[in-house]
C-alpha cells in the first residue's frame, strides 16, 4: 500500500473515532471504522422510549432519553469546526441556573448574557456580592488568549482553585460545587482546575444546548459526513484483540491486517485491547421520569445547593426542547453522583423520589419512572497530576495509535481533538515511512 493511501482500522465510533476516521479519509487513507454496538456515538447516545419504557420506533411519539443528562457547549472549538450546529436544531438553556437553597428556588444568571435577570441574581442568597464580583473577574481573565489557554493554567484541584480565588464557603457549596461537580461528574471537585477553567470559559462564550433529536444526533451527523468512498463503517463489529503487525482479531474470528490501527474506545476497552493502563472512570447515575406537568418552567438546570439527598442536579429537557417528550408529557432528568450510587436501584429510586417530593410536593408521586441508568465510565478521573499536558501522544508504537477523552480531557472537545491528533500522527508517519 502506498504511503499516500494507507489502510487504517479505527476501533470505536464515538466522537474521537468519528473525528479520526474523517480526517484520515480526507488525508487519503482507506478506513475501516469498527463499532461494537449497533449505533455510533459511544457515550453520546439517545434512546427513544414509549411511556411504558419500551423502545419506540421512529414513527411513534416517544421520550428522548440521552445516556445520562448531556448538553453540547456551543463554544467548543472542535464542535464549531466539525458540526453543522444549525442542522442539529439546537435548543438552548438560559445562561445561569436555579439553585435549591434555604427551602426555595433562586435564579442565578450570567449578567453579561442575561442582563434582564441581574436584579434576581444580586438578590439570590447564593454567596455575597463580592462572590459575584469574583465570578465576573474570573470570567474576564479566563476569556483571554487562545480558547484552550485555561488547560495550561496552574495545576491544582478544582476545589483548591476556587478557594484560592477567594470564593466563600456558601458560594462554593450552593452554586459552584453542584454546577461544576455535575459537569465534571465530581462533586468533591478533585478534578484538575485546568479542566474546570476550560469549561467555565466555554459556558461564558457559548450556550449549553441540546439537539432537537437528542444528543445522539451529533454523532449521527458526524457519521453522515464520512467520505463514503474511503470509509467503511461496520456496526455490531467488536474487536476482540490487537496482535502484532498490527493485526485486529474480531469477535467472530475474522482478522484484519491494516497498515495502522487507531484505538478510539473508552478507557476500559483501551486497556483490554492494548494492555496499557489508563485513567479510572467516574460513574454517574441518571433517573428519568415522565411527568404530566414540569416541576420548573424556566429553561434552566436546577442545582442542589442544600447538600441533602442523592440528586445533585435536575433538568427538564422538554421545557428546553419540546421534542424530548410526546404531547401532553414532560421529561425530567435527575443526576446522582458520589456515594449515593452505592445504593441498590429500589433504594436509590425511593430516596431520590423522597428528595424531589420535598422540593416539589406530592405531585411527584404521580411521576412515572422511565429509566434508572448507571453509567460506570461517564468521564475519566483527571485529578492532579493528570492533565500535565492536555493531550497525551497518539503513538503507541508498532503501527498502533490511540485517542479518546481518557487521553485528552473529559469533554466533547477533548475527544474530537484527540481523534484529530491521532489521524494527523498516522498520516504523518505513513508519509514518512515510519508507521511499521
């Protein structure tokens, strides 16, 4: 095979694998993209369920259940470059959050993007006026320079960073911890402050949004962009092992012997296939309910600022995107992190419902559970000294390459850019004659 047209196998059709496959094909490679499941997207997936919890076909009215509560941050540079955001029909959350504290709900908004909510923000019992000034200063500082510049900042935990910024205990516990703890899947805020600051900037510069057809519409769009003449997508095709050569042995016994192999799986599958260690994963549990009336009508995420109960944050996606629920219904998504996930399903469901009943009253007894989903590997653990460099090298040697958020940082942007870097490494080595 010529250096201009290498044969490459990409294992995994999540965001990283889709980005790698597209860039490889545009660079002249012939790509076989293998995905063990029947859909692309990896963890960025959406299921359509009927009211009885059964899978709905494309023609039935249905609830759109993402794999855990997910949003797209429209300021992510790789998302802006690779996706047609207009075609995704994005529905946007308002900039800010509702905080459950002192027995009520209080709105905290970004005054730069929602100036009409400034008075409510100043009056909210969430931190002091000085805390809100500190947020404005941090926002201004993080927006300087390249969009990825926060990823090269001081190396310390997110909790240490917020304390060093001077935020008060109430501001951290009532707002910053539930907000960024939910985004990072880390309520203890042990994650590197580099990632928190990068995400903070993305919130400041763009919207948190969901596609009208669910977050799974993003990987479907990326798959549709793959050059059909150079990329063969094989769904339901699991890689069993990677052998010298490099060679890929599939679960059905078939062997593929390309010029290069890119492992674009999550962390556990990467370790199984390569034998190399990677970061542990942070689990997340999501409880989703069908409700006749929405518990909140503002297009905002509701944060638990009381540190009581298993639910850290709650959203009503159908208020933001009516397409997420059939007519006459709404969808509620409640996220559980931390030790509460050690409870068995019935106990966790009972405690979550009890907490939400305290918030919204006996109407919660009429909510209909749709799914309690446990996601063992929601994001990689990236506490210091992780993220010493925002991206690990793609080259593993012997024609083997790797990408994914566990080799970058836990974000959609990190996964996509990691895939691009892996493709660049393969093409560079092939043209230099160094891929074997």
